C-alpha cells in the first residue's frame, strides 16, 4: 500500500506541465496624421513582415519568443529603423520636418 502511494506521488509530479516559455508581446501606435508603411524583423533574420499603420491605428503581436524586434518604417524616400523591446508599448510620432520618432508609451 505504501509503495503504491509513493509511486502515485512520483507519477503525479512527472505529469505536471513544464513552465510555459516566455512570450513576447509588441505594440506600436501610429500617432501621425498619415498612414505608415512599416515592417517587423526578427533578430538574425532577413524576412520582414509588412505592417500598415493607419493614422491613430495600433499594431500588436504576440510571439513565442521574447526577443528584440526591429521596426522599419518608410517615410517617403527615408528609411527609419527602431528597436522594439517585448512588453513595452510604443507610439510613432512625426516632427515638423517629417522625421518619425518612436517613444515609449508605457508598459503593457
């Protein structure tokens, strides 16, 4: 009887799920007055996922990995890149010269 109880406890411990992997969450809001064509790139990757942000629009993504992403925005002939940290909310704004600025807008 005692061996059966010990075996049941051991088996129950092995049936417990492993801790979930850390997930990445990314969020960008377009606070400019015009639509923006951007892309998101993972580290060590040449693939850029296209993202279109309308004025006042938001983009967000949840991923399996908690890595820094690169946001690439095309502003006329100018290409601007920004680093995105997981768990941080960002806002894109534009100054009087048409230069895009990315600022932290608070944690999620």
